[in-house]
C-alpha cells in the first residue's frame, strides 16, 4: 500500500474515533446527572463523571490535533507526489530530448560519411586539374621557346633579305652602267 493511501486510511480511522469522544462526553453528562440525583451518596460518582469528562475533552483535543497532523501529512504527501510526477515528466522530457539529439547526431554522422567520399573526389579532381595546369604551363613554355626561335629565325631571315636587297641594288646599279642593244 502506498504511503498516501496509508495516511488517508489512518486519517479516516482518527475521524471515526471522534464520535466515541462525543459518546464519552454524553456518558460523562449522564453520570453527572445520576450523581446529582443520588445526592450525597453520588459524590464519588460525580468525581468519576468529572474525570470521564476531562478524559473525553482531552480525547477530543487529541483527536483534532491528530486530524490536523494527518491533513498536514496528506498535504505534504500530495505535494511530494505532485513533485515526483513533475520530476518524472521532466525526466521523460529529457529522455525524449536526448533521443532527438541522438537522432540528429546520427544524421550528422551519416551526412559526414556521405560527404567524405565527395571531398575525396573533389580533392582527386583538383589534383588532376593541377596536373593539367602543369602540363599546360610546360606546353606554353615550349610554345614560348618555339616562338622565340621563330622570332630569331624571322630576324635572321629579315637580315638576310635586307642584305640580298642591298646586293640586288648594288647589282642593279652596276648593270645600269652597261647598255645593251638589240
């Protein structure tokens, strides 16, 4: 049996005892009346009646005190039960939150696992691009060297053509001295 039910049961029993205190008061009153009727012979009976009344009053006061204590205990237990229910709900909410967080972490881990191969692929493609860029740089250097050779060759050719032109001009002026008749 739970403590709350036990305290409630005890409270009911104490409250039931209260009618007995009332009955004891009635018995005391009845004894006092009988002592009055008996007169001088009922004096001892009157003392007993007063003692019964005093005990009945003490019982009534004690019953009220016990009833008050039981109500306070019931209130304290009810407050404790509510606090435990609230704590239980908070724990349940925390468990739910932890479950949600665990799911989110699992999703992040899964995404990281799927992203890692993509990063590796991007890294591989970047390495390939770097290699291609290196090949292009080497080809441009070769092209630059070839262009330089071609430029040098054209300069040499131009120089040779200028010498040939000078020689042709020289020959022309020498030939012009001679007249040819036909």
